[in-house]
């Protein structure tokens, strides 16, 4: 992917380095490269030059410099959002229409009551199961988190030597632990100290409910770990196909990124809580840095990108040139019409399964280092609390220790 970024940058530089027509776009998404190439091919007013940055902290680093436009995840936290220009002027008679977007998702990109970021795409959590061995979930629109322990336990089988079949265990997919916490009100967000904050009571309640699930249905942490070590060495979708588990947790994008022949025997349902579907915490945003030297032409690209006609064309282009791709930048579009009309047409498995806006819940703005805190602090802490010997140490203590280590 890095090579593709380099090649693209070289191609667009042909109109002259330092020219006023150059818009420097910083991203780490391969799909955005393809979109920029399309934009460059249909107009002559400006040219997008792509710069690759591995992650959001690298993109926002003062040493990076020079960005006219950034499209990445975890930009909506207060610390990062205040470094972007207001995009209020991009909406209106000759610009974008707020009503085209999911209103709650668009609100995540606001800072001090002004729109500073525009959501590009988002993802939704799903449970995958064998289409030929499904249960009551096959007739439902979604699977409720509270019903999942009992549904999964229907596949549990035990002999004298331990479990020979187990439907699902929370610890098998660390992302599931975080998703469950979000759904039960942990509400991770950027706090007053520009670092991660959360609802501690809801987080501990999540730990208690997941621990009860493990103990009541799966024979305890040791049994879950032993079963995984013995049987779960294939990718999750393959575990379902082989009948080793009843459910596999993933996202819609990851499911549709699988080759079609590997999805033929599989089906999916949205994972929900209290009749609400909680979007995955990784939302892709676009913003124009306050120091941008070419904000008007950057705005021109955004107006083009968030046109219904443009996204319809980009979806068709992706299907032809990137058959292993999914949707808009590997997710659902932030434009409702695209998801409701185009996705079912291009992805027939989504027909009748597109969630209406009123049942979607979007994440709070997260600190720009969320992608480091989640795997290095939050997930290890949750796994420890769900182990056979949990530590009573609160997450805040673990986080402060990690921050101190980063500062040393």
C-alpha cells in the first residue's frame, strides 16, 4: 500500500511542486488514493497530492506539516479537532446539505458548536453464523447482546475431557469486549485532560455481565481458553463453517471483504443492545487543518466527495477495480441515501438489512491515540478482569501507568 501512495504522489506532482493548484491530502487509506485519482482525472483546477502517514498521531504531528486536507480516524477528539478549520461554509445552497448525512454522526464532527470535521464512513458490528445450521436468529433483524449467551450455549457440548463444542466466548475476540462495553454504556470519549475517559460504573457492570456469561455457560475462563487453544486455530469465519463455533464476531466491512466463495455458506445479523445498533468506534473523518495553504480547493474536493452522484460512481468504480473492497472507504457511507439505495443494489446480501437511522448509535469523539490505548491498555485490562485471577486495579490506574511509561 505504501508503494501505491508513493506512485500516486509522483504522478500528481507533474503540474509543478509548490504550485497553488496542489492540494496535499494526508491519509492512510488506499481507497482515498483511488478517489483522488478519479478527482484529478475529471477537472483541471487543482491536483491532489497524497502523503502517507501510518497513523493519526503521525498525521497530526507538528513535524508532518504541509497538509491541506486530512482523512483519517480519531480526528474528532477535542485535542485534534481544535487544529482544524471550520467547515460551516461548506454547507448551504451551493454546497453540502446537512440533511443528507446521519445527523448524529455529523454531530460527532462538531467542535465548539461548529462543524470542523465531516464523517466519511463508519462500520457496524455483526455476528456471523452458518446459514445452513442457523437458529431463531435467521428470522430476526438483529441479535440482542443479552440473548447471545443463551443462544451460543445451545451449541455447547462437554465430555469428561472438557468441551468438544462451544458456541461463543467473549474473550475470543478482543474487539467484542470493547464493543460490549460501548453497548452497555461505557461511553469512551476524550476527557478534560485530553486523554481517555469513560463511565466507570458501566464498564465494571460490563465486566460483571461478561464474567457471569463465562462462568454460567462456558465453564469458566480456563475452559474457554482451553477450547480456543485446541480448536480455534482457523480464521473466525472458517471456525463457523467447520462447526467449531456457533457465532463469530466481526464487522460488516470485514465480512464483505471476504471472497464471495467464502461467504456463500455464511449469514449474519447485526449485534444490538436494547434495539439499538452501536457503530464501531473507528469512524473515518475528513478535515482541513487550520494551517492549510489551499483550503478552498480542499473544500472543492470535499464537495465533490460528498455528492450522492460521486459516491454512486465511486462504488461502481470500486466494484470494477477493487473487487475485494467494500463500500465507501471500507465502510458504510455517511450519506443515508447511498446506504439505503446503492448498497443493497451492489451487495444483495444487504437487501432488507440496512438499519434505519433511528436505531443507530454513534461513538463519542475519541482521543487521537485511541488506536494505541485500546490494544495496549483497555483490552489487556478487560482480559485480566475476566481471567481466573482478576486484578481489582481500576482501569484509570492502568492508564496512568501507561501514560507515565510513554513519557519516560
